């Protein structure tokens, strides 16, 4: 049985350092009925993390990156560019 992929308006990629602002953004998106994918809500036990992330990105209209100054942020940006 083939399941249609879930479509999202926004895919949210963020640094855990920015959880507070990300929570505020998610609240605003919910209030405005804008669908979004965020890793803490979209992945259940037993699911393949990389596959779920790639599918969610592919099926989102907007990719929202919320980073902070760090090497992790630089690595993420380089990964997105490639």
C-alpha cells in the first residue's frame, strides 16, 4: 500500500540553543494554520531519521534555518548548500 507523503508549508531546522525562539515561531505558525515539520514532532520510534528528514524537506514549500554562531551551524549550512 503506497502512502502519499505528508506535505508541509515549512520545514524548520534549528540549533537547540534557539529552542525558545523556535517554540515562539511554532506557536505563531500553529495560530495561523501553517503546517510545519520540526524534528521533535515529526519522528516516532523505529523510524529512519535521515530518510524522514529528507522526505520532510522534499515535501516542504519553505526551508527555515534558525542557527547560531558555531561550527555546527557552519557544517549545517555547508551541508544544505551541497
